[in-house]
C-alpha cells in the first residue's frame, strides 16, 4: 500500500511540476520525475522540488534533456565535485517562486554494454 501511495504521490507531483515548467518555458519539455524535499529546512537549507531523469536513460540523452531544461528555464549549474566524480550534473533555479534542483547521470561509470560469450546449445 505504501509503495503504491508513494508512486501515486510522485506521479502527481511530477505531472504538476512538468506542467508548470512547460507553461513557463512556453514549450513542452522532456518529462522529469519530481519529489518535494520537505525535510530540507531541518538541515538549514531551503525546501525544494528535486527532479531526476530515468536512471536507465543513456547518459548522452540525459545530458541533452538536462540542458533543454536549463536553457528553457534559465537554470544555473550547481554540480558539486562529488556529483561530477559520480558522473552527474545538477542545475538549480526557481519555478513559480519555488526552488527546483534537477540532476541527471550524464556519464557512465561502467561500460554501457559488456559483451558476454553467447552460449549455443
């Protein structure tokens, strides 16, 4: 029950943020999965919507979609050294007066395809 409720909440939040972003950009943008970071204020940071592209998306496609969002919404790059080392890029900005942060895996840390011997039976 909890998983399905969580997935429904993520789906609803994602549709809402994606819709606001498309309206602000004046054009459709690639879909992003969004969650509300409601605990941020406990650590002394600003609450925000955190977005990510599907983790199975090829790195080159994720990077291209991340850059589409950044250009359309005037986001600025906030990638930390740790994120860069982990093959990720992050951009931040505001949407409808709320802080948003969007992250994508843009570098594969392991080979995209590993060739295995084909067993013939």
